[in-house]
C-alpha cells in the first residue's frame, strides 16, 4: 500500500472516529437532559394525574401513575367545599393582569427616562433606585402594613397595585434594554417629525422592547399570582381572597374528608394561567433571541 493510500485511510479513520465521538457526545447530553426533564416534570404530571383520583387513591401503594376516573367528582367536591374558589380565581386574574400591565408600563417609562433623557440629579436618583435593591423585602413589612392601614387600604386591592407600579429591577431592566437596543437617532428623527414623547413611547419604544416586556411581564405576573404574604396581611373578607389564601384555607376541610384529589385539582387549575403566560412570553423571548443571534 502506497503512502498516499495510507494517508487517505488514516484521514478517513480519524473523520469516522470524530463523527462517532460527536454523535456519542450528543446522545449523552440529550440523555442527561431527558433525565432532568423527567425529574422536574414528574411532580407536575403527578399533580395533574392526582386530580383524577378519588378519596384515598392518591396514597395507594404502589402509587398510580395513570389517570383515574374521578375528575368530575373532584370538580363537584371542590366547588361544594370551596364555593368561593372561582371568585378567588377571578380575583387573582384581575390583580395579576392589572398589576402586570401597570408595572410594565410605568417601568418602561422610567427606564426610557433614565436611558434617553439628561436631567439634573439623574445619577443620584438612579443610585437611589439601585440602593433599594439592597434592602431585604421582609424589613419593610411592618412599616408597609402601617402605611396601608393609615391610607385605609386594608381589605382592598390597592396595596397590590399602587406600591408595585415600579420596581428597581424593572427600571434597571428597561433602562439597559432601551439604552442598548434603541438608537437615539431614531428618537430624534421622530421628534423632528413632531411626535410627542408619550406617542413615541407607544409607537416606537414599546414595540422595540418586547423581549424586555416579556421578561418583566412574566416575572411580575408570577409574583402577583403567588403573592401569599400580601393577601394574608391585607385581605380579611373571604370574597376578596386570592388563590393562595383560598387554597390554603381549603386544605384542612379537604383533608378531613379525604379530598386529596380535589386539592390536586385546585392546584392544577391554579397553575394553568402561569403555564399559559409563560408559554406566551417565552415564545416572544426565544424568537427575539434567535433573531438577535442571527444578526450577530
């Protein structure tokens, strides 16, 4: 065999070995990802499956991992024992939707001001915004409760909406994204054409910062939806309860009658809006990240 043939054979062998190595590496990576997916997804799957179990079935050994036939019975049991569940669901949707919309809008305006305007004390005020991130949330609970009591906002939804109109994280996120993604020349051209600042925000800024809106909107909606401490502090009327309080209040009564399937059903229903919002916004984030990577 000539030297040229030996070289070709050696090169082909190295290419084949490299291909096998790459395929094996991908298989191992995907296998690890699938294992972690199953570990993290199984509790949610079992919660959904458990919502179809009757009394006592959820604790059977070996545990059932397939759907039962008591879903309709659990619906009836849930709304019989917790007649205000649907009202708490509506209250949570109202607070989370309105609170998210207001917070995204005001944080976008604040971020726009800090990124594109020059005014006296700009660095000082932005430093104050950064400083508020250093304070633990629980430090403000007592002063915040006294303030809400002074305003007469106990047993109202104002404590969930007004104090959360802006946040340090939201302002910083919007400021950085606007500063890096919106050229000042575009805004100057709009001003030359006679476009006002508020109109500019709605027509130019907001459409261009949809990924930042998706991130802040997702985090804010989840925070409002899962706000147990705020509902526990400020809501006393059962008709005003949100889902975290309603779910906690129903557990003792359901456990006494073995309604663990209804508990799983209530948690499954409470997870649906979170899942929907996450899917909706994550698609926007992924699409924009993909577009940005292609441009880069």
